C-alpha cells in the first residue's frame, strides 16, 4: 500500500510539473500567435489602403510589398487572389517564378474571410514547403489579400520551453520521490491502524475505533474517523425511522401508490393500490400481473420507463357488477446506477367523471327545457306584432304567453328548490311532523285538481306517525307524487295514499291506477329532466324535476324512495323516512 501511495503521489506531482510546463509552452505559443496576428492585421490594413494599385500588376504589387517588409526585417509572404480564388500575385516565388495553378478559394483562411471579413489558419505551404501562419481579408468583390508569417520562430521558442521542462522535470522527480518516501514511511503506521479499523466497520462492527494518541493531522483524522463511526449507526437508525414514516404516509394515502422495477417486479404497493386493482395476490417482491386492468397499468408504466419521462393517462377497468371504474395514472421513471424503476400514482376518478357527465347532461337538459317555452313565447310575440290579428286570436296568443311563462316559472322554481336541497346543510326548519296531518293538508290542496280530472283520492292513514323534517318540504315531496299520480292517471281513475309504520320507518305509499311505467325506465326515473313520455309530460306542464326533488328530499332526511309499476294497471311510489319516537310525557 505504501509503495502504491508513494508511486501515486510522485506521479501526481510529476504530472503537475508536466501540466505546468505544457501551460507555459501554450502561453508562449499563444503570445507569439497574438503578436503574429497583430502584425499580419497591420500589413493587411496597409495593403487595403493601396488596393487600387493591384489591378495594374498584381504580381508586382505583391513582390513590392514583400520587399518593403523584408527591408524592415520582416519575412512575410504576400499573396493576392482574384474573386474566384486564383493566385494572381505571390511574393514568395519572385518576379520570374510561375504562379501556383491550384485554386485557393477553399483554403480555411479564405473561407473565414468570406464569412467574417478576416480569416486565420496555420499549416504547411505546398508550394514552398514551409509552415506559415496565414491571415486573409476580402476586398470588395475583386480580391482576397493574404499575408503569412513562417512559424519557425514560434516553434523554436516552444521547443526551447519543452527542453527546459524535461530537465526541470527530471530533477524535480528525483526530489519528489525522495521526499515522498520519507513522508509515507512516517505515515504508514497510523494509516495501518486506520485501515484495520475501517475494515472492521465495513464488516458491521461499529464499535471499532482507531487507538493511539496523535497530535498531528493523523490525530485529527483518527478523531474524525471515530466520530464518523459514532454517527454512522445513528444515521442508519434515522434512515430506517424515516423509511418507516414514509411507508406509513404512502400506506395512508387515498390514492394508490405502486413502484415496479424494469423486470416488472413490485418494489412497493400500498393498500389503496391493492384495493383499486382488485388482485389479492399482489404484494412486494412478486410480479406485477393478475388482471386486464393490471396489464394495462403495467404497459403504461413500462412506457414511462422506456421514454424516461413523466406521463399521464386514463385507464378504464373492464365492466363488473359495480360497473366500469375510471382511473387516472401518473407514472414517473426512477433512474439510478443500480436499478431502473417506475413509480405510479393511481387515482380513482370514477365518481368525478360521473359528476362531470351529469353536469354536462344537466346543462344540455336545462338548455333544451328553456328553449321550448322561449321559442313558443317568441313566436307568439312575433304573431302579436301583426296589426291584422283579431281580438280572439290575440287572446289565444296571450294565453300561450301566459302558459309558457308559467312553465318557465315552475321550471326555475324547481331548479332552485333542487339546488337548495343538494347544497343543504342541516335543516334549520326541521321539526316534528305528523305524517297523517301533512298528507291530509296536501290532499286538501290537490283535491280541486283531482276533481277536475275526475280522479278519486283515497286516504288510509295511521295516526301518530311522526318524522323529523320540514313541514313545507314534506308537503312538497308528497304533493309532487300525488300530483303526478293525478296527471298520469286514466279517466275515472283513483289515487290511494297510505301511511304506516314498519321497522322503525314511516312508510308512505301513493298508488294510482294510471298508465304505468316500463321497468326499463326505473333506473333513470329519478334523474333530472328524465321523462318516460316526453310529449305527454310537456303537454300537462311537467318540468321533469319533480321526482328528482322527491328523491333528494328523501335522502336529505335519511330516507329513500322506490317505485313499482305494471304498464296499463298502475304505479306505486313508496317513501320511507326514519320514524321519530313518541315524546315521553
């Protein structure tokens, strides 16, 4: 171990020397290149100022500039290109030399000059076999001016730096090896103790400590190591505690939480997820499979893992006796060095989706119900505007307006009542109500309607039956049922109203001899705006909300309403409300 540490330390220091010298060499090279760039930029600027002299003799102009620079002690090669990249002047070949035939348009410095006004490049010249640092500019649409400096001076300086670096590196390496050997000889003994203690802790012995008294940095290291051993066990205990807390939170969530690895093995599953998925065999450590719903969610989670992004989708379960269930699934991939996994949160939105569907249907139904009377009102108004209408015709349309306005009034009243019931808090008007008395008052109020329709009302009541509710709302519930029994009855028919006690409930029945209702309508009979016979219901002024109000009132007071019917014979509606025990004397 000591040899490896010595070798590593020596290598690091030597590499540091080399890096430092390399940076120095690069700095020298950059400094030379900066100076070359400055000189070439100055020369190109001077040539641009004399560009009008090029057209007469490009080669002569290049040689002239080159000689002027040479007289100043600058060995700079001047090249002039036409707009097509052909060499038309080159100071490097002399007056009698032959210009290069090769096109220079695609040389790097020329390409840069076309794009950025000026370009630079370092390479070996094919014509004179020397390495140059090139700078070029484009002058209008006619010429490219290029100046080049040989890089011999720069390369020589860099080579010289590297020679010094090699000598200094060799001497420094010898010194480093000697010093490193002395240092590690001194440190090896306490490091051995530290290594042994570390091995014992790695094997699970958290009571192991580094023994010995040290006053230098090794002493600080030993004390720190011992403190680390003290804290490690505490950290492990804290981690286990937090893990248990997290599992408790996830288990207590209403939404399902599920984690699966890349092999489709369950890493975590809370009780809500197991209940939603309906597969009793699902548990941590087993494969995530067991039903069509599970397969859909597994495929969705696998998609999130492959795409490595958070995705969301809606999954619908297969039909069951409880009906379809709708789930929103959020899946997010979890990536680490050891294992890939995906976490899913499953929310049961069946009730929310149903409420949204009911809301949409309610809006559509309200719109339809309002449109019919409004259309009739508008049509009547248009006809009344005509001046040639006689008084009898006008009176007829006034009656239509009155009927449709009354229908709108009833519709709005019923909608307000239904809204109040649905949003009702505990009823402040709730009181002790005598069922028989409320039925008698309701029958008395509806008797003229029954007599006009030639319908007989029969009442069989047991006195002393009391319930806890609002008197006005109980009469509204009874009135809706009795009025429907009158309206949808046959000529010379009858309506029988009874009240009795049964199993701690007040049981009220309204039985008619009317047209009856097909069983297929029972499930939707208490929905808003649902009508068995749409045309007849509207003809007799129904709003389609009466039975819905009855159901909501029954539920509000802890009861229920049901229906039995035989087409052609009659219908019986039964209301059950919790019985209020007699007051003690």
